[in-house]
DNA sequence: TATGAATATGAATTCATATTCATATTTTAC
DNA sequence: GTAAAATATGAATATGAATTCATATTCATA
C-alpha cells in the first residue's frame, strides 16, 4: 500500500475499494478487471485508489493478505496425529469440511483464483498457499497410511488436489449444481478413488 | 483470414505463423502472447502476419478450425448403441482412449486452452466444442444406463467432464506425472466414482 | 475559524501492444 | 524481359488501460 488511511473516511474508502475489487476480480478475473471499473463500483475516482494503493497489484496483494490468515487456519486446525485410526470417509470428511466452511465464507476468494488462471501475478501469489495446502494434505496421507510409499502418496495427493480445485471452480461457474452438491460429489469422488488404493496397500 | 495465400511461399508462411502462434499460445496463453513475439518466432515481420490474418483473433480462429475437425471426430466415432452391454470400465475406456490419442497428437491444442482460462475469446471459441463433447458423453451415459434419470446423469456427466478437463491440465503443467499416468488415474477416478452409482441404480 | 494534513478528483501522461501503411522485394504470367 | 500480383518489412499510428499530478475539498485540531 502507498499509504495507510489515517481518518475514518479513509479506512472506509479502503474497505469499499477492497470489496469492489474483490467482487470485480471474482467476476471477470484479475487481468480483465480495470482500475476505472473498480473506482466506478466503489463510487470513487481512480485517484483515490492510488491515494492508498501503489498500483493494481497492491490491491490484489492486500486482498490475499486479508484471506491468507483464514486459509492457513483451515489446514493447521486439523490434527494429523488422529488419522491412522480413521476410515477413508472420515479422513476426507475431516479435510473437506473445514474447506467447505472457508469457501462458504469466502466465495470471492475462491472465485478470484478460479477466474484468474493465466495471470502470472495470481499464480505467484497463490503458489505459497497451494504449497502449504499440498504439504498439509500430504502429511495427512502419510500419517494415515504409513505403509504406502511417499512417492505414491504424493501422486494421489496431486490427483486429489486437482480434482478438488476443479470442482470448486465448477461450483462457482455452474448454475446447474450447488456448492453443497459439489462437496457431496467431491467427497464421493475422493473416497471411492482412494479406498481401493488404501485397502490394497493396507492388508 | 484477411487473404488466402496464393503462392507456395505464402502458404508456407501461413503454416509457420500458425505453428509459432500455436506454440506461443500454448506456453503463455492467448492473452499474454504478443504479435511481435509470434512474428519473431516465425522469423518474419508483423506486417506479414497482417498480410494473411486480419488480427490476432484471426490467428486463434484459424488454429481452432484446424483442430475442430479432429476434435469432433474423437466423439462421433464412438458408437453409443453399443454401450448398454458394456461395463463401467469398458464405457470409460471407450471414451478416454480416443481422447488420449487426440491429446497425444495435439498437445498444443490442449495446452492453449488449459493456459488461456480467463480469455473471453478462448472461452467463446471453446464453448461449442465443450458443448458438443458434453452432449456426446451425456448420450453415452443415457444409452448405457436408461434406468437412471437424465437429470442425475447430467450431474454425473458434469462432474466427470470437470475432472477430465482438470486432469488434462495437470498433465500439461506438472513434471511430476506423465500423460500416461494421468490417463491411468483418470480412468480409476471415473470408474470408481461411477461404479456405485450404476450398480445401485441398475439392480 | 484558521491552518495543515488527509482525502478526492479526473484530465493528462505513460506505456505496452495491436494494427496500418508506404515502400521494397519476389514471384508469376505473358 | 517486363508488368502485375503477391509477399515482405518495420516505422508510424491507434488504442486502451495503468499511473501521475495539479488542483479542490474535507477533516482534525488549536
């Protein structure tokens, strides 16, 4: 940010700008969003945006900062130790439920990243978050199924994460299916995919 | 296209331009590709590109036209009538195998669309292709499992298509997993996901 | 209520990229 | 061999979006 708002008016303006930007980024993606449109939606002028943010990138960075704390909590709250005794259903449930809560409360966040593939900046800002997530779910898999080789588990983790991300995107884009339905099917896909893997190796 | 090439020289130039553009679009996405870079890669000048193509969009349209015939053949070759007697494995195999062949021979095509999410033009050009695909696989499902309601089948089709598309993208982006491996896992994901659905309803 | 700091404004500027155009070269057809 | 058509070139221009900046207004504080 170029300068922190000092007055109540400024703080409000920054809030409004962030909300408008979040909304617009979610609708059209980061690259397709223009500063003029953000200003228009925020009921302000481009100058006021640059009063507080050094550039368009700064707006996105501020948004990511706002969200990133919540994002990491989604995964760190989970106790990996508990997993060896759980069934595949329970493991997936334990991973997907907090994610669902987060998505429900941060629809824009999900939409921004689902609509901004191809933006180098967005990819860059998401990389650490994705990395954190991948590492966390990988730990969970390793804890739950120590008898399977880490290399195999990494592959399954990759597949599962890809499926999850794409179905989250589907929930956002399609009017034919609700978020709840998507999560229900997501759970089915993952459980049914992983069950034979774990059973076979677990015997 | 602005004008068809008349001479051998022109036809060659158009070919080279299309190949260079296809490559670049695949690498960085349609929006991030510049005409200057396409010209540089094609060893020609921007003027020569505009000799044959009316604009950047025209290059993409020409590429899509080149591919679209092959794409549709992937699906129309499949005989939907044969499906009622097939197992889930066989159905998925029958759908995925031709797709795999197509992808193998048209890596760029897949990459362009996997790297150009967020481009309005690319979405627009892909819409009919995706629609055709969705309709075709939906028909296959309906033929194979007439006892399941079309509405349900549509939902499963949506989920399956989303999974397939995302895993194709994974194959392109990740160095950790090969195209063959991706297709193997894709087959597992789909078969395991759909088997309980079909068994339950089929009894 | 006066003064400086904070905030607001949008026209002007910058900048990157698409597109055009005047001009040059090569090929074709007679 | 030569004129017309086709193709080639890249500097000039057009375009649109990000960013700046001179100027105006509002707020906090004495």
